[in-house]
């Protein structure tokens, strides 16, 4: 059962995470819910790494282990950013939240690009995912409205979902 969850869970969690992020931009998800999501994601990332450490020791999985290793502190930065919103930490919240957001756009872009160069099957899906991440990051950076931000996050979500579905299909 754990193997099935590890193999298929990300294919559900990746699009769900970007849908929640987009919903937050338009005020449909509270900061509190995002804080809880970041705490849960931090725990899940550590648990996933612990359960998959040996399997992720070589090939493209090693690259994804690096993505998750780098992304975990970025997610924890998001947790700190939400705690900083009310002044409890004495730190500015925006840089911490920005690090978390852009890390989870750009780190997977690197993983997708690497994977696309090192696999035969579904290489185009990985390349598509990497390009979507980059386009989404630029779009988010220049977005002037909530609708533009949501569109940029949707592009990221579509790209990362294409990559994770390719990985799931490839087994």
C-alpha cells in the first residue's frame, strides 16, 4: 500500500497544491489554510524522502531527491513566512513566502529538464513541464492582477502535472 501511495500520490498532490495556491490568490483559501498546508507538506516531504532514500540513489531519481532536499527547507521557509505575517518571528514574511513559492516553481523545472534529457519515454512531457515552469515564473513575476497571477500558477501547475503524470506512466 505504501508503495502505491508513494508512486501515485504526487500525481494527485502536485495539481492540488497549485490549485490551492491559485485559489489563495483570489481569496478562496485562507492564510491559515496555506500555513497548515505548508506544515503538512514539510512533513510529507521528509516522510517521502525517508521512505524513498535508497530508491532515489541514482539516475533521474537522484536528481529528484536533490529537488526534494532543496525544496524541503524552502517549504519550511514558507511555514516561517506564514508565522511571520503576524509579527511573531520578527522577520519579514514576504521574502520567506517568495522563496517558498519560487523554489517550488523553479526546482521542479530543473528536475523536469534534467529528466527530459536522460529518459527515452515521455521526454517531451518533461521538457513541456520545464518550459511551463519557466513561463509561469516569468508570468507570475510580471503579473499585475490576480487573474494574471492565477493564469501563471495554472501554467506551472499544468507543466508540473504533465511531468508527474509522465513519471507515473513510465513507472
